C-alpha cells in the first residue's frame, strides 16, 4: 500500500500547521499554559511546572520537521506520541471526573473544559499520521499538486476550526441553554 505524495503532503502540512499554531499559542502565554499543564496532575507538580516549556518546543519542532522527507521519519512518531499523550491526559482526567479542567487548547484568555470528543479528535489525527507513515509513491510533484495541497491545507484548517468551535463552544452552550448537561 502506497500513498500519493499530494495526499501525504496534505496530511503532514495540515498537522504541521496545527502543531505550529498550538506551540505558538502556548509560548505566547507560557505562564498560563504551565498552570493548565500542572492542573492535569499527570506528573508531579514540580516536574510539570519545570517541564511545561518543553511541550511547545516539541510542537514547534514537529511542525518544522514533519513536512520534509529527510526529517519526517523522526517527526511522525514524535507527533503521534504527543497526540497519544494529550489524549491520555484528557482521558485520565475525564475518568477522574475532572470535566471542568481547562483543555488548554483555546485562544489566550478563553477557557474550554475537556471533553470526550477531544480524545476522538486526537485518535482521528493519529490515524491520519499513520496514513502519512505509509510509503509514498515516487512521482514528480508539479504545480497542480502544490495548488491542491495548499487548497487542501486551507480547507482542512477551516474545517478543523469550524468543528472545534461547534463541539467546543456552540454545543456546550446550547446544552446549557436547553437545561441539559454535557
């Protein structure tokens, strides 16, 4: 089984963009991210506080190395590992009943509680990365491919933001207004 390079670049380009935005978001407010990370209680507090800066660094390193064939072999498992760690951190805290915990994935100054759909989002991203780990077909990559990938990444970004807003903001507000809880 082989992957067309246009589809492969669409996957790694979209996920690299996601990691780049996430890493920059965390670095812009590292103190706030450190508090959010420590609140997950997956590491001893002192370790969490001392190591929080590593996470955006790793996210940015993945974002830079994922699109390039020479570094993709190391970036793919790193990205997959980070997504698994995020999913486990959310899942463990949901199992602990800590549903009010801030996910740390919103914009600066906003707070969003963790939810089960975030674990499934990470599973889908993980499956996409597993697909990108398949061997890529060797063929010329032309201008039409560049446009296809650029348009696809843009569409992925818009769709990702729309789904994230729907599940993370709109749906919880609608449930509160209707008197149901999530």
